[in-house]
């Protein structure tokens, strides 16, 4: 019973839509809050039982603020909620540790708790922000400890203790900062590598267009928008005419040039919201959001004419490249899979009837 409840508390505020780093921070905030609540609650009650009213109430107040930080993060699962929670938790910790230094805590052991702050501040605030927080806190502690005649202290410490406390605290701060800096650099490097590999996995290296796998993800997004807005969209399958002959005559290297030029032309003649991908071989797929079949037909004819009139030079010889276009509108009556099948049939019909044509799936039904 205890373990499920603890696990549930630690995961409060986490969300599948958040990235791994954000969820990890939320988890650590909850973990730190849980540990902070437990320790300050126990020590606070113990201090009250021993008659240490000021220390006891301070610890219980800190326990309440730790709990409040975790509640805010759970109640407002967004960046603002996370930021407020982190600031409240860090501020509470700084305030409590300042009080422990000033008062001495139990038997002058209060200053020993300040070593908790550097790793916490670095983790929650990052290298730069954490370093700023630690610089301000260190300056504050130095002022409190070394003000003449201990004017800002409710207790007294030896000069050796004060100097060693500051030096050891500065050492822990330096090591925490160095670790956080290294962690951030490593995370950034891993993120760049991950983005690069994802880019390579979802894009065709020859044309730089999304590949079949990348387009399937984009189609999933388009289907969700279609279901949400009930607006139709159109698929256009494009196949370069007699591409095998181009490869056989001019070589595969020149065939790649033809595919690159075709991809560039397709991309240049569509709207920003339209999607073009390399569907496979010499075949391309275009997705036109919020576009009916008739409007898509006009665009396909325009692209077909532009492509047919564009010269491509291969081995000092000018050639003309044409393509066939198969269209199908996706609406409430035609699903994505059926639409792809119908667009493919329309494309095949364009090839059968002489190539360099645009055929709509609706005229075949």
C-alpha cells in the first residue's frame, strides 16, 4: 500500500506530452518535496517537544511550504506551475538554511544543512541560474557570519569554523556547478544527435523530402485535423514517366538528378501548408490540407505543365521530363487507406492512357 501511494505522489504533474527532461524535473521536485516534508516534519515536532518553539515552528513552516510546492506543480501541470513550484521550493530551502545559520539550530549543527542547497539549486535552476542563486546565497551567508561582533547571529561560532564552513561550501558549490555544466553539455549533445538521427530516419537523403515513414507520421496528424475540423483534403500520387529509360540511357547518377529536380519543382509549386514526400522510387506523394479534388486538380495540372516545359540537362543533352498524377479526395466517405488505393488506381489509369496526365479517382467510380 505504501509503495503505490509513494509512486503516485512522485509522478504527480508528469505528463506523456512533456519531454523526458521536464518529467524528470517534476519527479525530482516531488521526491525532494517528499523528503523535505518528512525530515522537517519529524525534526519540527521533535524540536517542539523539547521546547524549541522558534526552531520547531520554522521547520514545520518549511514542511508546509514543501508540501505546497508539490501541490502547485500537480494542480498546474504547465511551465508556469513548474516554475512557481521550483522557486517556492528553492526559496523555502534558502530561507530555512539562512535561519539555521543565524540561529545555530540544534546545538549549533544548523549550518551543516547548507550543503544541500548547491546540488538542488543547480539541478532546478540549471548551470547559469543556479550559479547566480548560489553566489547571492554565499554572499548573504558571508555577511551574516562575518558581521563584526556577530551582530546578525543569535548564536556564536569560532572564526575557524566560519572560514572552513564557507570554504567547504564554496567547494561543494563548485563541484555541483561543474557537474551541472557537464550534464547540460552532454544533454545538448545527445539532443542534437537524437534530432539528427530522427531527421535522417524521417527524410529521404537524396531529395531532402520526408520519406514514406515521415509522411505516415504527417498523415496521422492530417487525419486528426480532418476529424477535428471535418474539412476534406486531397492526396496526389506523382510518378515520373519512363524513369527506367532515363536510368538506362543516362545512368543512375543522372537519374538521381532528375528525381532531385522533380522534388524541387513539386516543393516550389505548392503552398506552405502542403506536404510533399518521396513515396518510393520515382514516386512522390503530395498532401493538400483543406483542399477539395477540383482545386487539387487545377494545381496538379499546373505542376504537370510546368514540369513538362522545364528542361533538364544530362550529359550536355537537353531532355524533358513528364509525370503522371493520380488524385483522390479524403472525406467522411473515403478513408485514408482507401484514398491511397484510389489515388494509386488513378495514377495507373494515367499511365495506361498515354502518360503526362492528371486523373481523378472520382471519374473512375
